[in-house]
C-alpha cells in the first residue's frame, strides 16, 4: 500500500481549530524513546511522530504565528534538550499555517540555482516530485537487520536475490510510503567500494510505483568526491535537448541508521520510456519498441555494436542485454531487430552522399549527436564513445527509428587520467577504436567519417560550448550546488563504513571543495578548470 500525506494534516486532525502553526521536522533521535521539539520565544513544545510518518515529527503550537522565530531541538528520553539548532528559523510564507517538512540542523530547506540557457528546445518530461532538485528529500528504508547486513557484506554477489524492505520518502510537502519493496545492491564498479548504490523496485502487481516509476536507483558517487558531476551532466543534457534520466539528491537511512548521501535517479525501463518518449501514454510493454542495454562489464568485451552474426546467440547477453522484446522480435530471437540495425551499420559506406537522410530514417541522429557531444565535452571515459558502456538503444515504434540513451554519468568532467581525454575530438578514444574488433562504428562511421553528419556534430558542439558548457554559465550553478550540499557531503564523509568490504577513498570536505577546482588523489583535473579547458579548446578545433 502507498499513500501520500500532506504535511500539517496529521497534527491538525485533533485540534485544528486551536492550532495557529504546525511545525514539522525530520530527524532521528539518539535513543528509542528520544524525540524532537520546537522552541519558540524560549518555550519548548515537544513534537510527536507515528509509525506511518517517522522520522517526521510534528505539533500544533497554539499562539504561534508565521512571524515567530523558532528552532528545532533534540530531546533525550526524559524530554531534556541535548542538541539544538544554532540558527533561528523563520517561516518565509506570510500567514502560513504550517512549516514545510524541514530537516534537523539543515538551515536551508530549499535552494535556488542560476538558470541554464536552453540551447535547443526542451524535451524534458513533465516535472515530478521525485526529482525536485531544489530540496534534499529523506529516504527511510526498513529491512530485516541481519538480512540487510549480509547483503551489504557481500556486494559482489550479483546473483543475490533482492531483499524485502519498507520504503518512505519525505520531502518538504509530501510523505510517500510503500509497505514492501525489493531492495538490492546495484551498479558494477561501485560494488567494489564501502559505500554502495542501491536499487529499489516497487510492486507493480499491487499498483505501487514511486511517482509512476517502478524502479529507482540510489547512486553512491563513491568514487566522485563532489557529488556534482553526474547532476551537472544531466543539467547539460537537458539544456541541449537530449532525453535523459532526471535526478535529485537525497539522504538515505536504513533501519534508522545513516546510509549515505545519494543521487536518486530513475532506471531506464519501460515506464521511463512511456514518460520520456510517449508523453505518458498507457502503452503496454508489447506496444512499445525493443530496448537494449550495452555494457563493458565482461573482460575484453564492449558494446561496440559491431555486427558479428544474424542470431541472438552471436552476441554476449552480458554485453547486449534485452530489456524489452517489443512486437518486432520473438522470445527465441529477442535481438533480431537490433541485429538488423547493426548489419546496416556494418554495410554502410560513410563516404556516400546523403548520410544524414539515410541515418535519420533509422536513428534519431540529432539526439545521438547531442549525447556524443556531451561525452566528449566531459571526457566521459566510461561511456559509449570511449568504452562501449553505459548506454541503451530503444526502437521508437511510432517514429520507426532508434533512440540512443546514455546513462550513469559520474565518471565525467575529467574523472580519470587527463592525458587520455584532454585531446581534440577527432583523437578522442582514437587508439581504443583502432584495436582489433573494438571499433565503435556508430561513432567512427557517422561522426568521424561522414562529412554531412560530422558537420552537424560540430554545429552542436560549437553551440553547446558557446551557450552553456563554459565557465560563465556553469560556474554559478556549480557554486550554488557546492553551497547547498556542502553539509550533506560532510555528513556523508563522517559516516563509519569501516565494517563494509571494499575500497574507501577517504574523502573529506576538503576533497569535496578541491575536486571542484583542481586535482585530488585519483582525479587529475577539477570540474571547473576542466570546463574552462574544453570551452577554450573546442573553438580552436572548430576553426581548423
């Protein structure tokens, strides 16, 4: 069962006629019987919670007004104050009858960011509460402690079945509950770190989703000390008009204990496709096109899209994974439609005229080029162009052509060896693509060898750098992000994960700041100087 509670209603049920202001704060007490309170004019009012709303604490305060200054406090078992906020809060909405759901010790519930220019028309789906990036929501998970601990202790066990958990999402104006979800460790390389990513699957059989998303991922950013790279990448894709997953930062708690500061993103499944490519139409999976995920998680293999034969058996399912069969394939040959596309790619002569027309009838070339522009600009060494990894191909049934979709953007903005990626775009991954059997023909034939499509690529590349991917535009957004999540990063770095297996980069709040402006251990370039480098270098390339 899932339900939504609007803040204020809970506490107003018994005494709405008397209440002047309802105060709401999210917090975890130090003991089982501990609690929270609110202090107004030096008077303490205890707050209460319920099984359906914990860790949200609320109370009516008679005589308070929207102009009253207040601060939240933490109470011990006896109701004595043991911690209090150092800052004084004020309600910003005149004559408000309740506060938003605030978070204990977080001074700013909401943030505003400098807008990014819309370089090309927006293709974003309608806004969702799930991905409101102006606030940091809380995700509260409850699972069998022993079962959860065992899962965390064995993150490399990719065959492990998901465990049962209850799910609660609390943001400034909503509580969203699911009585039972399936929870498991997610990711590939991130499994090797002490801080883990999680995958949450809702029970569609019971008509449970998370704001119409049946699956979400809580990405750990375990190898990325700024927490900003992936979010900034998505911002740029939105600005240049490429359909992509959306994201927002969240705090995650499991069994009342801190788990980490994560990036909530949607998973690329058929519901994502419905909302992003079909305007939310209630299409059945069979009415939608085929969907494939490419990866490079098998040693020596990549999602190159090189044609190697006419049968599904000719392709490693761990590299080419079918996610939706669609109506054009069979269960016996789920890759038939995609194999036909790869055969077209193999047989295509990039020196022929009318390349754009030829490929536009088979592929949304415009959005494919936008994704490749962003991979190049950010030095994305874990993506399609460089590694044959982290991308999907979806056959859009009404357009009768393929749609390229990138995913997982933490290894970007020179999050790697600078010498490998700080090159002109014609040399980007060039030595890798020359390896026997490792060419990526969608890049080499369309972008590098076909003059007409190359011209389109350069046009998008130039527009992106001129209008959005430059210090003047992105640095104010980065500064706003840095200010808003600084305390969250410090909290995450303070968590004790010493009992977990895996690597610990030992990031600190100093690393958080420094990785925005310069190199840190394991990352050879800062986010801001990398943007400046690309913004300066790309115009020089395009003049040649």
